[in-house]
């Protein structure tokens, strides 16, 4: 058997307790400083994610203010440039779609008029139906270009859908 005798003074030191208190106090102080610093850095990232989500859903998002660390500022500038380019491309696409739709209406009207002057038979009725379908598509294109919204959602009943499938 081995017995070790140690004085009580060597097992417990008052300076160790004071040292432990200083360590706890310094840790809490550093934790508070780091929280406020990181919160200031994370806030612009949260704003970027909210605006990106808003813009991604097709809603108009405001320009992002550049703030925070240099990397965050660089990301915000890149997002603003991307947002500007996408908006410009969408406008160009919408303008082109409106122009094409408008230009195609004149020949369709001439075809419809020429078919209306002909004797009506099954072939003429089919052609008139096709022309009406094309005019409906062009009307939807023009409506889209005016509203700059996505395609309208049409609700249909299952019975109508079944009848459509059955007839075709």
C-alpha cells in the first residue's frame, strides 16, 4: 500500500478561485463582444437572403444596401447587378413578345376575312377555329406583356377534364 500525505494548503488555493472567477468574467465579456460583432455582420446577410427570396418569387425587390464586411458588400453589389440584368432581360422579352403578338394579329385578321368570304364548309370552319385559337394565344401574350405576370392559372373540374380526355 502506498500512502501519500499532502498538506491541506497544497490542495486548495484561494488564488485558484480568483483565477477561475476572472476566467468566467473574461469569457462572458468576450462572448458579449463576439455576439454584437457577429450580429452586425449577419444582419446584412439576412437582408440579402430576404431580398433574394422576394426577387426569386417574381416580386419587385428593392436594391440592396451594401453594408458589413467586404465580402458581404461584394455579394450585395453582385446581387444588385444581377437583379438589374434580370429586370432588363425580362423587359426586353416582354417587349419582344408584345411586338410579335401585335404583328401577328394583322395576317390572322386577313386570313379570317378571306375565309369569311368563302363558302362555309367543314374545312373552312376548322380553319376559322384554328385562327380563333391562334388569336386567343396572341391575346394571352398581349395580356401577359401588359401585366408582366406569369401565366394565369385556370381552374378546371375533374368532370370537364375527363370529358376532354374522353373526346380526344
